[in-house]
C-alpha cells in the first residue's frame, strides 16, 4: 500500500527525522492560508499523488508569495496529473503540500528496500540525490552505497560508518546521518514497510539535514497489524477494478492489453502473460485468484474481467491443486450465466478434478473454448483475438 508524501513526512517526524515546515491544503484558500502561516517565502507547492515524476510535468511549483501559491492551487486542484509512472489516465489531485523552500549545499539519496535475492533489508545511499535512483545506478553504479542488513543481527554501527564514509561525508554530518539512517530503519521495521525512501535528504547551508521528500510503501499482508496505516489509504489514487479485487482478496493489476487473464499462482500468471504476448496479443491484466480460491472468489474475479472495457478475449489458465478445477469451473459458469458475454472465453484446465471441471464447462450450455494444453490454448487465444479484430464477436 502507498501513502502520500505528507502522510509519510508525519511518520518521519514521529520517528525523529527532520522535515521542512509545511501544511496541507485542499482548496486555493487553504493554500493561501498555509503559505501565510509559514510566513517567509519562497514556498514549494506539491501535488499529493501516488506517482513519481511530479516535478517533470508541473506537479511541483516553487513560488515567491502566498498569492502565487493560491494561483497554482487554483490551476492544479481537481485535475489529473499524468507522469511517466502514472499511466495515461494520470492521478487525481485533491491535496497539496505547502512547504518552506530550502537552500541546500548537498542532496543525498537514502532508501531502504527488501533485497529479494538476499532475503534481507538493504540500505541504499548516494550523494547523487534528487534524481531517480535507477538513473544513478545506470549511469554511475559506483556512486551507490549498499548495505545488507541481516534481520537476526540488525543494523550495526560499523555499517552506519561504511555508508557515511563511503559518501565522503565530513565529520559534522556523520553522526546526523547515522541518526537518520537508524530512525528510518526503525520506522521500516516497526511499520512493515516494503520501501522507505528520502530523495533528497538535503544538507542545508547551516549543516542541518532535512528530508525534502518522503516515500513509504507498506506490505499489504501486514496491514492487519497496523490499522493506523491502513486508515491512510487513499482509494481515489487506485484503479477501481483493483479496489474491487482487494475486497475479495484477489491479486489484480490493470494492464493495457485486450486479453483478460485469470490464473492461480503468480508464477503461472507471469508465464500466461508471456504466452499471450507470444501469441501476438497483449494481456489486459494480471489476475491471480490464488491457490485457495472459493467459487465466490472465482465468480467475482470473472466479473472483474468482464467489467474491463479493454478486454476482447478471456483466457482462463488454471492448474488445479488446492483450487480444484471443478471449483473454478463452477465459479466461471455462475458468473457467465449472470452476465451477458459477447466475446470468446478460452479455458485451459489441468490438475485436480480436471475431468469434472471440463464436464461442468461443456454441460453448461455456454460457449467456452476448452484447450487441451498450453500450446493449444495459445493457438486458440490468437485465433480468438484475430476474430475479435475482424468483428466476428
């Protein structure tokens, strides 16, 4: 789960990480009052959206006066901000963060993520802050300091030293940097974060260090432990289909293609999307109903696929284990009987109760195209997509 910058900064402050003076605003009038409260300009006004790259597309403005801040708010509030990371639909702007503008002599990148290969948290730091860390890694990989933290041992003092000395910080900054890293790591663990990032962490001319930006993502599977974090969720920033999927514990991600996919298991889902692309089509979504899906979950997942206007063909690829093939077939048939379907549905079933599952599909009286194996399924998906393009459905 993602939260807004202003929410992340509130958490930073509670963990002793310095942030700029600032206030949130939801109207132009609020923006005027917020900047007047800060008193001394210039001010930075930032659109609060769940996407990066705001500054590149006009989502962040540095203004000299409260009146200019109000004018910017009037221009951007209520619009959709389209960035390189948001997709073509963009993200709605309902809230602004108004802060004091700070002059800095150094910008540092500091982030904590999970290293999947090591199975441990990893701290990343670089003196080339202020730009996307991916660009730094690509252009100057030697400028990124990485420290792997063993969960059973924790963050050790010598690792703090290696990060600071690796960035060639002077003695006055080393202790401050160490405190910020420790506090960020404590926040990362306490709140079950999947990402904790400060970019940039600025060093002001007086030597103080301040988190100029803040990003926190959280492990969805751990939110039951953090009702305070779950309460920060902003549904306006999420795809409506993904919101609906979450109600039924379905893993759904909207994509740009025309073939709706229903699969059980993330690995099979990835392979299925590759299969669709190899057949000359494009997946419209990632939908993993999981190994323990019920008939209701399958039915609701199928409804999600049908409610996506981009979907022209549905491909159901199930390997029955805990989720039996007959359970899947019952859910699909129930949903298909309830809804009006005007396009082809290709189904490939294998595994537990596969014969029963195929029988349910055949005897339903509905027009399912049942594939015998993956190769046959790919050919039938390709044929269905081509037929759809010709307007035969």
